[in-house]
C-alpha cells in the first residue's frame, strides 16, 4: 500500500490474506464495483476458472459461482468491466476451432449473483462481432464498452477497435484491421483507461516489439491523438493503468516477459506531464507483470453510476461499518523508524490491551470492520451505517492484485496503496 505524502513519496504494504482466498495467479481479469473487487480466471500452473469477490471493508474473499451454461470456461488475458449492476467479461478463451464461431462475451448479474445469457441485437445487419482474443483492453465510456486490439490466434496482434452498446447489446466496429490508419496500430498486452469521455492507451506489444507510445481516443469526435511521452515510462508490456482524480496511475509491467518492474508513474491530464513517484526507503513495492489494479474510494469514482447494492449488506440488511481512523500528524515520521503503525483487525479476534494502546483513550469498539491507524495520513475517516453509501466513505485505495512472479500455491498477493496527496 503506498501512502503518498504531499511530496509524492510512497509507502507500500502487503495485505495478508487468509487461507480462504484465491490462489496466486497472473493474466487474470479484475474490476471494482460498489466497494468490492472481483477477479476471474487467469493462470497459475494451468488456466483457471474460479471467480471471487473481495470485500475490502471486511478484508474477506467470497468464491462466487462460475458454473452453468451462461458462465465462462477457463480464461486468461481476458477483460472484465462493470456497468450498472453487471460485469462484462470478454475474450481469453483457450485457442481452438470453436473460438472462431462464437463471440466470447459473458455477463454476470451482481445482485442475483449468477451468470446470465446476453441477448444481442437480432437484426440481420448485426453480422460483425469480435472474435476471441487475448491481451486486449476494455474500458467503459458512457453506456458503451470500448475494446481495443488483442492477440488473435493465427493472425497475431490486432488493431480492431470495437464498441458494445450496453443498452442494445449491439457491436460496432469503430476501426478495422487495415494497416496505416490513424491510431496505435496492432497492439496487445497494453494498458487502457477512461477519463472524461476519452480513452488513454499506453505501450504494449506490436507484434513482438515492446512499445512506449501514448494515445488518446476521444468519444466526442472519434479521433486518435498521439500524446508526447518524452519523460514518461520506457517500453512496457503487461502493465496496468487506472484513473485517479485528474491523473492516470500506471504500475508495473516490463520491457519483456522476464523483466517485471515496480515503477509507479503518474500522468497529469491537466499539465500533460509524467512523474515517476519515489518510494520511501526500505518500503519496496513488488515487481509485477500481468497483474491487475483496482481503484476504490471517491477519487476513483467511475462513470458507471454505481450505487450501494445488496452486496454490501449483511444478512439482516444492515451495512457493514467501515472505520478508518487516521490522526493528523506532521510528516516528520519520514525520518524515523517505527513511527508508522498499520494494523488490520480481524473480525474474529480480540486484540484487548494492544487495541487500547494503539487507538488511545478515545478508542471506540471496533466490531466487524477493518481499521487502519497510520500517522502518515493527513485526513480522518470514519463510517457508520447511518451515513448511507459505503463507497463514499472508503479512503482512496489502489489494490495491486496478483501478477508474476507468483508465490506458488499461496494465497493471492494483494498490495494496497493509499494516495493522500493533495
């Protein structure tokens, strides 16, 4: 978990996982919705089919159903996005003759907790649909999913750019496979994210060559623009990017499959400039490639119009409380050891006097919640069930989930980053 001071210094912390959690993996898909993080499939020693939900409030994993004729099979290098109560999964099927005759799209109803059949437009005009691919990107802008590139079996890197209208479930080809057209060109294992009706795409593989170019696509005028990237990241593949306030955060990846890095970059949409964020000495983030990043909290608020759903409710209908008490303190702790305290409280353990000593005289009963005390934070957060939408009371968190190198059959690697800069 990097905690960024106003100078941009990062402190990273690994979140310990219980035995009731998914195994470590890479090339999986991940997205956040209503304070939960969902992960699907990927690869450990073989291709995986499991489906999990992570509740950051309770620090708990729940395995969800991934069976039935509407559910996906084993997938890797696929994508998953959330929109208005549904998860949309695309691509990642193991290559076979079958994949050429089906549109690899699956839809999960979050409220009903089951996979449902998607019903596409039945018009005879709807003859073009994307085929199976891996290493593509998918973002949500408005009521559409935009899907770019990917590696298509027997064809290599693709530059197809598709749009799926969630209202009609109709596909549109925004740009095809012709060489020489404006835009990033053939690409896979790149990153893409959305910000204010634009999609931003960085790096990836063009054929077998790693790239470091940076592109913007406008949903308003349907044009690509090449952005200056002189001071930005080097050639990357297998990295990830998310939107945070007026920035793009880009983490990890590498110049090859065997050279993952742990760099965190920040691109300002306002100044159109890059900044590599330094790490607090002795607090090194992991090297990761083919991982996933998910942002939670109000500063990561997406354009999907999400609201608090039944997934955040206890069986009795009450919201689980989230308390994050962060006491203001000057940043003099940066120069002293042991001045930062981080404690994750398990719902089934009583910490007794230690809890009292950490939280001070004004400590409240914690109950079934996750509590941080970290003197690096400059804000104070707390949540009670009367406050309404729980997602509005989460601190801003960036989770780095899984990726290579893996930790064998151990629980999945989760690193948490809290950004507190102004």
